[in-house]
C-alpha cells in the first residue's frame, strides 16, 4: 500500500515538472524576442539628381534609346 502511494506521488511530481518545462519552452521565444535588439531601419531611397532625372536608366529605358 505504501509503495502504491509513493508511485502516485512520484508520478504527480514528474507530471508537474513536465508541465513547468512545457510552459518554460513556450515562454522562451518571447523572452528572446524581448532581449533581441530592434532591426535597423530600412535604407533611405536613392536621391534623385538635381535635374529631377535618375542617374542611370533602367534596362527597359536603354532599349528605347
């Protein structure tokens, strides 16, 4: 009788550890994302020439010439 009670208690303890381990692995990506620095901002678009035209023509524009 005593052994059965011990087995039940051990089983419950193992289940509790498994539940805690699962909740930790689910929360881990959130903790990593909080610690990860923000991505750098996108680069600014290329500035146009002062004349208002692009510095180099696109491939389709070179065919028109």
